[in-house]
C-alpha cells in the first residue's frame, strides 16, 4: 500500500469518526443503563424503527446466545417497541427523529455509541431482522467464540447475510409478535452467489440469493451486498464505511483466508421476508431513507413487491449451522 493511499484512508477514517461525533448530538437518552456494563461484557448495537413485532424474539435470541447488554437506537417509532425495550433491564436506549439516510443509514449513530461504550469489548452490530449463526452456536455461547478469536489474535469476524423465505407467497405467512421467524421463513438459496474483491479496502463483496434472482435479475450489479463484518473487538478509532459491509482500518476487512484456505466464518440469517414485508417495502420506498434513496425498496414495490414468492425448485430448507458449513456458506475453519 502506497504512502498516499495509507494517508488517504486514515484521513477518511478520521472523517467518519468526526461525523459520528456530530451525529451523536442527534441522540436523546431514553434509558441509560451502561453503568451495568462489565469490562468483559459482549455488547450488541442496533438501530430500529417500528419493530415491536420483532423485538421480543430478537432480544430473547441474543440473550440465549450470550449477549450481556444491548445498546439500541429508536429512530422515531410510532408503535409500542420503544415502551417494550424500556422495560428490559439489559437494554440502554436512545431515540432520534433525525433522518436515517443522513446518518449513513444509522451507522453514524451506532459509531458514536461504539466509540463511547464499546472500546475493548467484542461488539455485535446487526439489524433487528438479522440473527447471528456461528460454528457450534448450538452448544457454545458467543463468549466462547470471542475467547477463541482473542486467543487467535483476530479483531473481526465475517458473516454472510443469508436471505430466508417461506415456501409460497410471502404475504401468506402468519408471523405474530414474539414468534420465531424461521418457523415460517425456513428456506434459502444454497448457491447463486458471486464474489468479488474490493481492491482498495480488501473486503469481499458478495451478491446473489433470492433477491438477486427475483428482483435484480436484469441488473445483478445493483443487487444488495451480502458480505458483513458484524462481530468486532472494538477500538475507538474504528469505523464502518458502508453499513457493516466494510471497515476502516482496512485490516479489519480481512475476514477470509488470503491463501485459498478456509477461515472461520458465520452467517446472518435474514428474516426480511415475512407477512410484514409488503407494508415495510411500500413505506420505505416512499420514505426514501435507505441506500440510494430507497432504490432497493422501490425495486421491491415495482417487481411484485406486494407479495413475492421466492421459493424455487433449488431452495434448501434450513436445518442448522452444520448444514450451512457443508454447503460452503460458512466455515468452522480451525476452531475445533
């Protein structure tokens, strides 16, 4: 890496951090329980809006995984989600009415909180419809993963976003508050993925799956990115560049084996496609607060977005993480 490139990336990282400090002023404390965070606690960061239907299972799932404290940002919800999380003793909550898009889709708010509270902690950053799966997650808590990563000298852990969907029209699913979404949305694409490498930041860029084949078949390069770096041993100088797809310093993006082997990795099960999908897609297409003025949601609305049927003859029904490893979607690497 040339001296000029190195300098430019450091400058960019400092700009993201300075921007996060400014955007942090948009946050209002609703419930601050951060004094309960212990030095070795594993933290979860998330921004949500009108997710009351999802929050009970979301919090329960991650508590069982071993998350010690949740740091959440409520972006102007109008449902009961905010009141629900206020009653949770392991949640600290902030709220803002500011524009989601102008905060880099919530990343600026979370970067501010991570810089203030996550330094020295393993931090998991996810959306409320993303569920972290890692090798041995059925028998080992996330603390075991963090300890092994520490012992291995790793600072970050990669996971591919895996879109889950039902068999049949999405709108015909019956998902109620507190339900496990993967009881109804338990199918996925086992192939149909393409991977490229970002020459500057060195991260992998993964696209494909049901959204690519159903909504972006004629424009595959515009399909959503599926590469994520959700689990990081956080330090104050760190910053996400684009959602959780890539980071600075760019060494954090090397979550894959550069010699052609396999490095331990995980999956984020993505529970987007439930009966709540149509209303959310229509709302977000109109709000235009997501990436590129909500282009993805506008595409959903234009392309049978009201009630898509994503199942096909090549769909696989989800069993467990070992199945995903066999299919080559994640790897336990040398973690035995």
